[in-house]
C-alpha cells in the first residue's frame, strides 16, 4: 500500500518550478546584499563614533596652576591661568573660551588677539612687563607663551597648542567683575573647541599679604 502511494506521487518539474527557484535565489541574494551593506554602514559609523569619542576624551586642556595679582590687600585684579594640552589633537586657542564666575556675575571671554612670548619679553614680571594688553579686558583674554618647542604658537591669529606646550591665559578680573576679594569663591572652565575643558575652582585666601597670590 505504501509503495503504491509513493509511486503515485510525482515531483514538480518544468519551467515554472525553475522560475520560482531562480526567484527565491534572487530574493535571498538581494536580502543578503542589504544585510551586508547595512552591516558595513554600521561598522563605519561605529568606528567613526569610537574615534570621535576617543578624541573627545583624550584631547582637551588641563589647568595646571592659577596665580593672581593683588595690587593691594583687598583685591585681586589679574589672573594668570597656566594651561597645557592633554594628549591628543592640537588646540587652537583662538577658538577657546574662558568662563568665569564669582557666584554673582558670570563672564565668557574670548581670545583678544594679543600674544607675548616669555622668552623674548622676560618672565621677571609677568603681571606687568609681559602682560598682554587686549582691547577689551572685560570680554577678552591674552596669552603669554612659556614653552613652545616647535613654534606652533607663533601664529598670532590662530595660536595652536600641541603636546608639551605651556602657556598662561591672562584675565583682567578687575575689569570682568571688579576683582576678587578675600575668601571669595571663583569657578569656571577653559573650554577648547574640541576635547575636555580645564577646570577653574578656588577660594581666595583670607588675606593678601603679597602681590603674587597662589590660588589653584
């Protein structure tokens, strides 16, 4: 009985079956191509995001030290912010912004286009002889170059820091918000175009017994 049933069955043959088979192969090929193309695009985007994330984390500015200048015992009128780049890409200081606040006022300063080199102007009196005189001291900061082995900071319009460079960013806080009084808290950031910002945060000493005051 079983052999009679099997013998009565016939496989589908002919041009119609061939067309259906070819259609299935084509559909599978198209689907595979779409999947491969999508996977390639995702891989490219993941690699790009990874590179950008690495660049964002690795590059940036670090604030090494902040020193103030107090012409009298009641007020700090100038800040010299010592900065250096993290390991990463070059940093164009013309695109860098300094934000600074004393809790009552907050200011954002941009590069004022004035740059002095300490090796040519001397470092004996940073707050006077070498101090950059920008046009608008309430909204602009200047630069004093301390270390620049490859001359990347020579372009006044676009001074660029790279690894190993050290510069002072100069801020006339007396014109920004009237100076810094004893025990006053100041905070802010040095924000590069790309990468992590440098942190500004300190509380001024209770008395200013000297003109040059270490702050951070």
